[in-house]
């Protein structure tokens, strides 16, 4: 049976007021185009742009688009046989490239500082009869967060995101460079790397950082810091903690905003984990998280005699560890991401936790008397679907709470401590997800098989390509 929270119905008072404000902006001519968007299975925003009165009407009626958008891999290829019986999903609603309905969440709309008279609004996916689409990643996250809410707690999370920013002299948009996917752009550097947090390097890129700072804050994102990272043209932005679905909404809007703002200034922002370039440094997405009680109190702060982390915090931590292999594909969903898991590299290579140690998969920060006590999961890549990454943490942590799991001792030397290794490839990660019944239940009926099939199609395409390494290794030798 569908979760009642997902059935289209009356808006909340907050949503009603937000919708009225948007309609007023449209009527006054200050907003002329509304981009109705949803995050697909990869966390990529897709949707339609409606103008004037059509946008106002769509707030309640929704926007139709094709079901094939949720059947695609990262090359935008449709990997399910949608013109067969059941459309490859054994679901008549998915057959024949039929319609889905974008149901807007008015509370998410915001004007775009870099695109005058344009606005964004996030939507959830439903079938035309009003039934929620179980493959909607925003719905999956709300379902997972609802499991924590049933226990009387909410997930508070802060974003720490590394990415690369390049100068782009040529966009590679000639006909001979088209394809599925097309040729990526040529690029030049903004910084040469190995200058981690140096003031002079930051000042050299400050004019660029100022562009992003102003527009991200104008968009309403809780930007906290902008930093020069270790690698060439690598940067890190951090965001103040938020609760619930807002964390994932902020991340998907941040990534899209960065790419759109960068493009308008002759730049290219990429959240690919490890670009192919000399001296590249891998980018991670560290997800800081804690549980908050109804009174707003951080439930990870230990009481007297509880050590560095409360009992609730330890159970939650143990859940993250117990399901780390299966959850890895949600935190690191690309083939490229698994080139990051290297020992002694500031990225994790095994499932362990430690107190304030950046080599561990889970870094525990804070302790008695520190209201910011939290867990930092360092396993993620910045290309992850924010809703699925957040959901994987909620489902895993909830299992730890319900079963009162214990995380075991902290690892003083994370790269030498005994512990299960993280998946070494995307294929291993998909297999671990398929083998985890707790994640399958938490993500909802059929979702794991759906998502795994998309990732397996991506892997098959990769394995069918002849790489530069193969050509260099074998062409002359044999």
C-alpha cells in the first residue's frame, strides 16, 4: 500500500503560502519561467520549463514527462525494454514510454540569481492516477527518514564536498563531437595543486570564489566555507547542518547551481571523483551526521559515563558499519569512484571507525559537552545521488538503533586495523547491495533490483570498451 505521505493531496500551510508567493511573482512579471525538476536515479536534475500562466496552473496539476527518464543509465541510454509487456519493470504503468507526473513541492521553489526571471521548483514523481512512483529517489529518502521519525528522532547532516573547477576554452559542441555521451570539454587549471589551504592560492582564485559565494547564498543555500583543496584545480565547499530532506535538496541544487554558474563564466565544475589528468586528487563527499530529538537536542552527545559517544550514537554508528558494503553503491555509484579507496590516502579502504582520524571510514568528532558531536562518513563521492546516499545512512543507522548493535572498539590505525574491506569495484558494490536484506526493505519493494540493473548496464558498457591501458599494454607486445 502506498505511504499516505506520498499521495497527492492538500498542501501544508507552508506549501500553500509558498505557492501563493510564487504565483504572485509570476503575476507581477518577476518570474517568467519556472523549471519543474526532479532528481533522477543518478541525482541529475531533469524536467521541463513552463512559462507564465502555464507554470501557475502546473503547481496544482503537475507536469507530464516520459517514464523512460527513470530507465536510463549515466550515458542517458534507456536500459529497460520499455516497449515490451510491462516495460521491463513488470508494471503496466511503465510500458510504452508512457507518462509520469511531476508533482511540485511549492516549499522548494527559489528564484535563480544567475538566470533573471527564472525559478526552480523540486517535484516528486507520481503516475497519472496519483500513485507514487517507487523509483523516485526523493520519495525513497523521505521513506527512509520516516523510519527514523517513527523512533522519535530526525537526521541532521552537514555537507563537506570536494570538486574540481576548470577553465574551458572550447565546449566541444561541434557535430563530430556529439555522441551518447558526447566528448567532454578540453580544460585548463585554476590552480596547480599541492597548495592545500594556502592563503596566496585562495586569493588568486578569490574573484572566481566570490561569484559562487554571492550566487549560492542568494539561492538560499547555507554555505559555510570555501577552501583550496590538495589537487590541481580542486576545491571544497562546506554547508551548515540541516535536517531531513533539506540536506539532499541542498546538495542536488548546489551541484546543479555550480555547473550552471560556472558555464556562464567560461568554467566547468565537475563532481566526478577522479578526473583523468596528471597529478589528479580524488574528490570525496564527507557526510557529517547526528540524530536530533524532539526538543532539538543532539542525541549523540554522551551523558556522564557513556564515553565519547552516547549509547544511541554508538548503535547508529554500528548500523552504518554493518551495512557499509551494501550502502557503498549509494555513496559511490560510479566506476570511477572506486579508484579513490586507497590505503594511506585520506580516503577509507575498509569498514572501521575511529576517533578524530581521517583515515577511517567513519570519523567520530566531538564528545562530552560538545553539542556538535557527530559522525563523519568519508566513504562518499560527490557524484552520489544525495537522496540515495542520505537514505542509505538513515536505513543503516535505524537498523543499528532497533537491534542495539555495538560498533566495537575504535581503530587507532585505520589502514591496518582488522575489518571488512570496502568494495573494490562498482560490480562488487552492486553485489553487496543485492545481498543486504535490510537495505532492500528500507529502500522499498523492487528498488534495489531496479537500481542494480541500471548500474549493471553501466558496468557492461564499461567492460565492452577497449581502454587506453589495454591498447598500451598489448598492442605492441603481442
